[in-house]
């Protein structure tokens, strides 16, 4: 069972000596089905979903009025893959099982971060979540 309250966590994304730092909001288990749904583009913040077991559960973007970047991580926070999720998509999941999912709204607030992640995915990318 996940936490009962929202918790902010710091995430450091590293590729070699280059780093980007951002804050995610930990999603409590009772809110997992909603994620970014019904959020305004202006107020949307990155979300972190954590699971106790490895899974390939699918995600969708119904009722989310903007695109977002989904980033899947394993239990040691190693990058598995990422995907830009378009409006109205369903049945989106990574090729491997994951333990954590970060959803980053594709807004001007997170453009530099998203560009950094998308350009670096061919290299060794490390996520450190505190």
C-alpha cells in the first residue's frame, strides 16, 4: 500500500557530467488512477508513481488536456524507456517491467528538462530520487 499523503521528492537526472534537477510529486495509492487527469496545463506538475512489484501496467491520456512525457524506471531507478504520450492515447506501456513511472507535463515550465531527457536516452541516463 502506498503513502496516504502527497510527498515531494527531488530528482537528479544525470548523463555523464551534465545534470538536471527537478521536483516530482509522489502519488499516493488512492490517487494512482487519476494522475494528470483533469489538471490544467498551467498547474500541472511532474508526478512519481511507485509500485512495490515490477509491472508492465498500461497508462492512458484520456481526460488529460496536454501531452506528457512518460519515463519508466526499474527498482534501482535505472532508466528503462520514455515516450511522449499524445492526447487521447490508451494502452501505453514500456517493453520491460518497471517499478516507477514519472509523468512530466509537456509545458514551457518543463521544456528544458524534457529536451534533456529525450536527447540523452541513447546514452546512459541516471535518475536519482530522494
